[in-house]
C-alpha cells in the first residue's frame, strides 16, 4: 500500500486524503498512518487542510514504486516485477534459484548490499551498503545459446545509454565494462544462463553500477569510479538510474525478439572505446595482441593480428597507450 501511495504522490502534486482512501478502499485514518510511517522512513510529506498530501522530498531509497515513477516511456517498458532487499548474498544467485524453481520471467532483484557479490570470471564484486545499484534481471528470451552473447553486449549498450541520458559521458570497453570520462570502470555486467544445445531457458543479467559510493578499497581506487564523481560531485537518484537502465533494457529485449542483432552491434561499436587501437586480450588460452576492428554479426570481437582477423568471444581487454 505504501508503494502505491508513493506512486500517487510521485509527481509532486497535492493528492487529497479522501481520493487516496477511495482509491485503496481504506479509511482516511489508515492513509494517515501510512503517511506517518513514510515520514519515519525519511520521506518529506507536506499535509495541508483541504488540499491533502504532497511529496516534497524523497530519500535516495530504492523502492519499486519510486523506480517505476521515473520510467521515461512507461508504455514501452517490459512488465518488470521489481523486488528490493536490504541485503542479499548476490542478486544473481537469488534470481538463479527462482529461475530453477518456478519459472518466473521479467523479474528484477535489487539489494542495498550484497554479502557475496559475483563479478566476471570468478571474481568478487565490491557491493557496499547503499550508494550503488546492485541489480539482476531474469528473462527468458527466444535465443540460441550462441545468440546470448548479444544480450551481454546489449546490456552494456543499455547501461551506457542510460548514463549518457544523465549527461554523463560513458563508453564501453569490450566486452561489457562501462567506463566514465576518467577512464575508470563504473559498471560491471555478469550474465548467467541455463540452456540446452538449441535454446536458452533463462538468463540472469547482473548489473553493478557505482552511483554515489565514491569510496573504494585501496585495490580498486585506481580502476573504479562512480557516477557522482563524474557528475561534478553531485549525487544521483539511484531510483532514476535503475529506471533508465530498465527502460533501455526493455528496448534491447525488443531488439533481440525481432533479431535486430545488427542494431545492437552498431550501437555497441558507436559507444566502444579502443576501436582501431592496439589492444591486448587475455583469454583462458593466453594473451593476444592486435588491433581491435569491431564486432561481427554474431557479437565476436574482431582482432587483427599480423594482418589476419581473429574472432574472440571472451576475455579481458587492455588498451595500449
Ligand atoms: C564484473 O566483474 O565486471 C561483473 C560485475 C557484476 C556485478 C553485479 S552486482 C549485481 C549482480 N549480482 C552479482 O552478484 N553480480 C552482479
């Protein structure tokens, strides 16, 4: 109920207590009690006789209703069911369990804090309490396992576009790290899936974005950044960032559904850093040095090594200076 009340107040206009009590079929006293709880959570809600309630200020809280109130084009957003937790081991692990148990779709899990956040290639992901966005999406796209690579690339496109909408410069470093203008990483993406040889059953897309968390442990300080740092030190509303990413992910999903893979790889290339530059790629088979030439239609990286093009699917890239 409190989420619905917040949704009604989201545009900052007065809403009468009577209108709320009618909409939710509860007494005005019950509405007043919910308003009291919301105030205790940090929401600044003005109350005036004959006018009702008005939301003056919301804390930087992540709630489904607040996130939804920021959708730029709600009619184009997938039917995301958003759940916010104060703490989870990992939002990816949580959704993996659901995916295996009961077959949900379009589920979004967000945690204020992850106790065992998972990064790519078996690494840990630093996920401190509040300040960041630790979010996973469970979807069941009609894709073959080979096409699932498009989802990984598309997610990086979605995040980079969402950040650019906030007037913060962002680029993509292959395969799916998002960097800011200081050259440091602001977002990491980890996709997990279950598939058979022909089709993908489910995909869990984990997105970690450093938003207002501008303090990193010593080992990350040189390589990690946050949106606040590149926004003149101004904090951002995490719910607005989450909404922008979910809006863009809806667009990517729709492109995948109509097999518009070229649109995704073109967008990726226009946002990429390191194109036509000398790079080194660390793969499980060893290191590769060459010139990055872009992506092919299946999402493989095209690396020119001594005049020959090699296709690379996974690894870590360093751009030579
Ligand atoms: C990387 O190593 O770059 C990928 C990091 C992915 C982190 C996100 S945070 C939300 C989701 N839950 C996890 O445990 N990992 C992903």
